[in-house]
C-alpha cells in the first residue's frame, strides 16, 4: 500500500497547546486502558465464578467474549493512532495481524514443535527415551491394526465418497429435481459425527436370537425378513470396519457431490456437444470430456476426503470405541493421551498423523506460491 | 419415426436417471427418518418393534385369551370351538376358520391360549413427546425398559447442554471471524516486513491435524486454569479455525477493487475506519459463508469439547449425546431424541442458509 491517509489532525495549535494535548491524550489513554481492563477483568471473574443461573451466564459469556475482542481491537488501534505517525505506521499492521498470528502460533505452529519434542519422551513427557515411542508407533500390533484400518478408511471411504459424489452430480445435472436430490444427499453434512453415530448404530443394532425377539435395527430386520439370521454387525472383524466406513461415505458424499457438481457445470457445453456430434456415447463423453476437464477439482476433493479419512475419530469413538479391531490412528492417539496417559506415545502418534498430511501441506504451499503473482 | 424413437429413448434414460437418484436419496434419508420416528415412540413400543411398524401394515393383534376348563384333557387331542388339534399343534399356532389365530401360551398346564386376529395397524401410532422431555430435563425420569421393568434414573439435562453449545458456538464463530477479518485485511492491504512468509505459514497450517496441538495446549490450559471453561474452548476453536478463516477472507478481501480503498485513503480515512466502514460491510457474503461453516463445525465438534471442556456443568450437546450412547447402549428412545435435539439447530441453519454454505465451501476448495 503506497497511498497513505492524509493527516487530518490540526497541527497549528501552539507549543503549549501541543503539550496539553499530549498530556490530555496520555490521561485519556490511561483512563481508556484501565476501563477496558476493568470490564474484561470483571467479566472474566463473573464468568469463572459461574454462580449466576445459566440463562444469565450464557448471554453475558457471549457478550463478553465477542464484545471483549471488538473492544480490544478498537482500544489497541486507538492507542496506536495516538502515537507519532512513523511509529504508528509500523505498529498498525501488528494490530491487524498480530492477534491472529499469535493465536495460530500458540494453537498450531508451536505445538508442532512441542509435540515433536514430547514424542521423544516417556509417558510423563519428562525423561528422554529416544525413538522408543516411534518404535511403538510402527511395530506395536495395536498400531499396526490402526494403520490397516485407516488404510481401509482411506481407500474405500475416499473412493466411494468421490465416486458416488461424481455419479450423483452427473446424474442430477440431467434432471429437473436436481436441487432436491442434491439437498438430500448433502444434508448429512450438517449432522455431527456423534449424531451420525447414533443414527447408524440404530441401523446396525442387534438384539440377539431367541423366541419372541423382534429385531429393531433396520439391517437385521431386513435380514430376518428375508429369512436370514441377525448378526451383531459391529462386532464382526474385519467387516465391522466397512460398516463404519459406510457412515463416512454417507457423510462425505454430499461434500464431493457439491464441489464436483459446480465443476461439471463449468464444463463448456460446446465441448460436450462436439463430442456428441462425433458420435460419442454419454458414457464416453463423460470419461473423455467431463472427467479430464474437472481433473483439478477431483484431485482437490479427493485430497480433502483423504485427510478426513486419516483424521477420523468421532465415528469410531461413538460406535465401537475402537474395540473389536476397529481402532484408528486418531482414536489410539486419544486413548494414549487421555486413557493411558502416555504423553510420549500420544505425541509420536500425532507426529505420524502430521507426517501423513505433510505432502498435502507442501503441495498447498507450492500451489500458493505459484498463484501469488499479484500478492 | 427416428425422432420419435430418439424421444422415447430420452424419456427412458431420464426415467432411469431419476430412478437411480430416488433410490440413492432414499438410502440417504431412511436412517434419519428411522431415528426421527423412534424419538417420538413410547419406550415400550421402541423395545418391541421396529420404527417402520408405525406405518400401516397387517399384523396379528391379540384380542383376548381362552382358558380351558379343568375338564378338558390336555394330553390328548384338544377341541376348541369345533377345531381339533394336538397340544404341539396348538402351540405352533392355529388359524381358525373364522379368521382368528389361536396360540397356546407356555406349557400344557397353563391351559391358556392367546387369541389374535390379523388386522390393519399403525394408524393410531401413539406418538409422544415424553422422550424429548426425558432427555431435556436434568431431573429424575421413569420409563419402561425392554424387560417390562420401570427404570428410574437421572435425565441427561440436554436443555442445559443445548444452551452450553450455544454459549460455545456463538462466540467461537464470531471471534475467529473478527480476528481473521482483521488479519486478512492486514495481509491484503497493509505493507509490512515478512508478510509473504507469515501468510505462507497460514497456508501451511490449513491442514495440520489438530491432534498435534491437544497435549501441549491442554498442558497450558491446566497451568492457566482455562481447562473446562468457555473461554478456553473459544480460544481453542479460534486458534484451530483461524488458518482457514484467514485464508478464505484473504481470498475475498484481496479481490475488492483497489480504487475504492485508495479514494477512501485520499479522503483521510484511517486503516481502522476503512476496515470497519468499508471492508467489513463489503465482505458480508464471505463472512456469512465462513460463519455458517465455523458454526456447524463448532456445534458438531466432539474432540475439542471432549478434551478442553469435558463433562459436568459446561458439557455441550455432542458430549451429552456421546455419553448417553456410552452409558445406556440400549435406550434407543432416549438416544434418538437426544441425537435429534443435537441435530435440529445445525440442520435448520444448514437448510436455511445452504446457498451461502456452498459458496463458502467452493471458495475454500479451489485451492485448499
């Protein structure tokens, strides 16, 4: 930015006027800072005391949280604007980006290094144990099971989500009720993984066999209706993994569909027409025109869903808790951190997760730097 | 003729397309419909029959009993209302000529048969709001379980959890947007050393799994007394949400017309004034898209709430539903009602504002 704001402040008061105005500003500054500090401090104490009824507490919490941030920015900016222009010019960007950078640093950037350090330590995160946690991470049978399962999630979850998403996007594009179809498939995106867990646990539920037992789970009812024997689907390794992956497909297909659908709409109709005139079937036109055209979007969507499949946690946690050979990396991380209290192993697992997404990070950076001409 | 067959083929393929889509949509919807219906059924019904039995269908409905007088010999063939069968056959169940269905109850000595007839049922569904009342309250509740026993236990107090979720989600949506908007403006329009490097860091952090941060941040929270507080979870969601928020808003704010801002600078407006008076109002579409995104993310989050907020007074709905699933694995009438309460608000937000949500998602996917 080369254009600078014009100096709007009157500079023609005498020297004494200047002094008193500086003094006034300092006094005003002190008053404003203490008032801000007082408001924030009072709110914090009120909220942490947690004595008021919930209906009072919560609006105040919201007001304090949101208002506090707005107030902090306003006051900090006001203070900086009172400083001499050459100082404020340097400081002002700090006000704008400072809080974001500090928070991202505290919550994401620095923890990468802290977890890396802890990953070489013992369960309490104190003594150095060298590579022991990584040896655990790559050789322990529990961990090998999580790797196998995550691989299943990655391969089947991703391919079905993207494949179905692409199928639905392509088919819906040719119908009149497109919006309705797409809304229905997209709806699970609004549902929490915990909620989806309940929904599907009910679909898979199993009451056992015996006289007078009616299966109330949909799948088992269909099976018994067809004359089969009901099964405890979630206790059947290794198939139970696939029954969990179905939930991921149910949740993620909508995402893939929406993004791919908008990409398909971007395919120039002349290209498709040309292919049809050349005598291509719809099937052939799809593979030779549409798919190559939306390749970039396909890769992006696939990458996003791959990352999702690597980080999958809530579904497994709610459905099986990782038992019956359904454990996944993120759940093992949770168990090591908060159930077995082994900070070292947990950190090593987190680092492994990070390394798994590292190619994506590097690619994002490369893409970003390439497209940054106008930055 | 050729045109006609082309038309017929087109209609056929369109029918097939719609059919496939309808089947897929049904597969997608049926699980949700199942829990929605179950959440309104009395607990006794839920334990006895599947949710689909609320739809009208033919079923044997018990209408009475027959007690055989002591004079009847139960060891030989038994004649009831002119029909004769052995005990074993009666136990299997017999269709009477008048349409009734008789079945021996228990062993020989009971001398009891149940009478039922096939009827259309499912019109009087007996829907109830009791399950919702039961999960919403924190007081003691009663219901009948699968074995016919009355269970008394504490409600899950989902009304409190719902309010807590609001108290978490609203600030955890607005605060990161505000902070990210300031930062995005800074990155897009202000000059300062290290701008490119710092923004590259933002891009790099976009997909960092938050697991990497949980242990270190929890250590900090324990030291700072932030563990289990709303303030703590706002900060956590802000920290974890900022890279995407900053990135999306930067993409939007950096495309605002340069002339507009330059003329404002010439008029003597300060950066702050320009940001508040011009940038924020102009960015409303981008802010709205991200707001919906972040709100859904925070509301539906389980991991962050589990680690930093936990149970007790401040527990959020996802936590409450998950612990209900954990502690009472078979009480479907409660779990389904609870799940539906947890889904209602995000579904409403989502269906109402889907267009903005999709717009934000598309913006985020182009590069991220």
